């Protein structure tokens, strides 16, 4: 018996020892915050430690040196990531942006003399616009999304809009009612147009949407939401606003539908009346299916009249409408909070007077609705609506329209106005700040500045902030480069006169006029006033030229100077034609085309400005040759014609990209100069527009591969172009003739 017990005891000890050994070798689960640090600074991640102390208070973080490591402490993943970025920026003089990163950490991490504690005065830090998902994000894969979510966390974002994969949910909802491919193919837009499709502006354009896209992006959205949530973000998911397929009548012949049209460039769309019982039924089903697949954080985006006027301006009608929309949300989620873009109050201000706004907002409890003051740095709507009549609201910077490449911004407003609103006794329930740009991956200074408001309740002093920004970006600073940035603040970033960034005549459909609708060339500064900044960037290139951020800024500034210079050259061409001067017409036409070539070569030195990536990324989603062709056509169309050959939005999303300049803009101008020469004295602008629009459409539907890697030295090319153009610019710009043509 004793032997049996001995054997049993030995057996148990061996089993226990094996279990302990297995536990010892089993890798410990790594927290999402540590994984983020490993992605950002993989070689130095073990020099940091993380503590999460959940709390119900406002977001906060702390950092301190402890036991030879940097301790990052916060109440969630976003707070810890913000602590990391604060340390990298303040102590290591580093920076992470879309267009230039400096992560040159010192060999020994700087010690933090005493514990740092930061609180955010903003409960919400909102991010994204429906348009961003197309003007920038149309073709993103998980790798690119992962980078962006890390950027969000580092910059304090905790409330991102999340509409990827929405088409998959709607596909499931409509098929549950019996809808077929024949019914839905004319409904779903192509991938480059989802933003306007979900806002009810268009149906079907750029489609039909393949099933492979719906399936792949359902899985992509799951990854996006999982990562955002594990870092402590609360994504905003879409809700039903009434937009239904044209085939809706086939299944519901008695449905109350409103037929509407977005500017006569696309087919009519159909909006289900909120009075119809189907509205609540379908809205509830959508949220239920969405919640089953994607989960929920109870925040729902719904914009009922995006750039479309309601059928009635009766405040009672508008009140009943919003009440029904909100009730539909609550029926599926009792804790639903409605998040509304306030763009309609800006874009259609003639309709949305005080009674109409009060009617729309008043039917929803104040704590169940959040208004995004979408372009507060341009025109703060909160100031003329008594802070949205008691609703919670978010101060937002819109900044970029259409993904256009242009140095522009209201830098002083962004530095001062969020804190000013926060401390204003009339600002009501201001709960947050947000970034609601139509596109990203440009003008990084505005986004670093705006997100620096997250952990402060006082205005930012630009005179103190900019030298720090420059040092973090370039690795060091000096008086010359700081003076160059002072000039940029006074010129491109002064935010006066024009609403958004000026465009170059280069990207306009060719004309003798000095502007066209979506290629507006009016500047908010005298173009020659930008030249001293260019001088200093060229002069300091030997010192800062190895910096990724400096290289981008040098190319972007050189691009802006030359893009501005295109207008006086083009106006010399117009003047020559008006004065029957064929010699000067030929001379300046050659110079104009040469300028396009030079800009194309300059932009080819940075991946940020390559057309090739946009098109290759689009094609990468295709699972068949036809799908690849469809996605490439979507990608080409959006940034040129936007829609069909006669679409009024052509050039709205123009891009100054290498490849697009050489393959689209230059051939278009060449054809213009040829037509004028052949029809000297009797050139017909309208006839040319009609003809060139078909050539443009042929370009949209073509296939061609463009470089994916940068070519040449950006500093050398910029210096070469400086030597070539610097002395030409001011004389020609100062004598810019004012030419008016009416066709």
C-alpha cells in the first residue's frame, strides 16, 4: 500500500512539474498597448512599461522614469499611446506624421525628472468624415489601416467614424427581403463613391459592386473595430437615414418614397419617408444585423439631408422626422446616441434658419445627440445656434476638400479657437474636438497642431509651438528654417480671404481664363511673398536634407511655388492670343509644358506624390481581371472627372501627383495649344471642352501602370528647379495681366 502511495505521489509531483514547466515556456499574452509600442519602436519597446488604471473620470495619462524604464500609465490604450507620443515628442524630439517620420531616439532614453500628469478636457476626440473614406482610404488594406489606428491612438483619437464594410450589412438586410443581384447591382456604387452613396447622393455609379468586395471588407471592418476597441476607442457606426434602392417599389409597392437628385449629374435616388412604418422596421433590422456582426458602442452616424433640402421647411415636420429617426435607433439599441454632421447647416444655410435647426434638433434629448461643428475653423456654426440649442457638440477642423494638394490652413484659428470655445461661457455642452477633413496624407503641420489641443485647455502659442515642431520634424532647428516657417504662417497658412486651398491652373481643364470652378486659383497671399521661405528651405537643405520630414516639406513648398507660377505663365499665353502675338504664344506655351514636366519630375522624388500607388492599390483588391479594371476606373475617375464625361464636379478632387501631371494634365494642355494654333482667331472654347471631355473619359477607362517607387534626389531636383525658376517668378508674377474671357 505504501508503495502505491509513493508511486502516486511521485506521479503527481512529475505531473505538477511538467505543468509548471509548460506554464513557464508558454508565452504571456501581450497587451494591445505593448503591441502598439512594439510596432512604433520595435528595437526600444522593452525600455517601456505600461500600466492601465481604468477610471470613470476624463481620460488622463502619466509618465515617469521608474526602475530604469519609462513607465506609461493611463486609463485606457489611447491614453497610454498618447503618453508614449508625448514622451517621444517632448523628451526625444521625435515625430510621426503621414508625410515624414523622425524616430531617431537617443542611445539612452532621457530620464523624466518628475512625474508628468495630463488630463484631457475633451470627452470626445472625433476623427474622419464620410468623404475621407474615399478621397484617401478607398483602397486601404489592413496593413495601412493598422498604421492609421496607431496614429489615431498616438494623437489621442477616441471616437473614429467606422463605415468600412457597411455595404455588406445592407446587402444582407435587403436580401432578407428577397432582393436579388438584379435589384441590388444598380444600387451599390463602386468602392470610390461609398461616401456619397451612403449619404444618399447617388446610386450605382462606379458599380456594379462585386461580392468579393463585400466579403473582404466585412472582414476588414471586423479587424478595424477590434483594434480600435481594444485600444479604448468608441467607433461611430452608421444608422439608417431612408436611402433605399430604386427597386424598393418592386417589393413594397405602397411604400412612401421621395425621389431626389444631387445636382442633376447622377440618376435620381430614393428616400423612404420616415412616416412609413417600413422606415422603423428597416432601420431596426439594419442596426440589429450590424450589431450582430460588428458589435456596437452605441454611437450612430446619421445625416438625413446631406446637400439635399428637405421637402418642407416646417419646423414641426423636421421635428417629427428626427424623432422618428431617433426612435428607430432606440428600438434596436436603447442606449443609442445620434452623431450628426453639422455640414448641412453650413452648406445650406439659406434653408437652415434658427426655427428649422431647432425643429430638427429639438425632438432628440440633449444627452442623446452629438453635433459635429464640421468646419468650425472656417465658420463656427455653434455661435449662431446658441451652441446647437443645448445639444452636445464637437469643435471640428475640416481643412481639406477633395484631397487637393495645396499648402493652406487657418493655423492661428486651429491653435487658439478650440480652447477659446472651451472656456467660453456661451459654448454650452462642448464635449470634444475633431478632425473632419475630406482627405488626409497632406499638410501634416495642421494635424499635429490640432491634435495637440487634446491634452490642454489653453490656447497654443504658435511662437513657442513651431520651433518645437520643426526640431521634432527635422531633428534640429536654426534661425533660418524658423524664419521660413514664420513666412509660411503669414502666407499659405494665414487662412484669410479664401475658404480652402487654392488650386493651380495646371490642373484645370484648359482655358484662357485664370480660373475654373474646381480649379480656383485665387490665393490668400501675394505669390512672391512665398519666395523668401523657398530661399531659406533651399539654403538649409545641406543641414536638414537627410530628414524625411524636411524632404517632404521641401518638395511640397517647391511644388506650391511652381504651381502658383503656372498662372502668370498661362495668362501670358492668354494675353498673347488676345494680342494676336503668335511668337509669344508659342514661347509661353512651351514654357508652360516644360513647367509641368519639371513639376512631374520633382514630385516623382517622393512616394507621397505618386499616382502609381493610388492605381496599384485599387487594382490589388480585384480578384479577376474585370474587377481590377473596374477598381482602376473608379480610382482614375474620382481624381479627374469625378463622375461622367460631363460631370460638373470634374477636377473637384484634382491631385498634383507625378504621373497624373505627365499623363493627364500635360496632354490635355498640349491638345489645347494645338487647337488654338490651328484655329487662331476663331478658337471655340465650348467646342474644345466638349471634345476634350471625351478624351478625358477615354483616359478614365484606360489601363496603364505607373512607378511605385520614388526616383531621384528630392533635394537635388528642388535645388535645380530653384536655380532655373527663382529669378523668373517675381517679375512675371508682378506683371500678371488680368484677362477676362466670356464664352
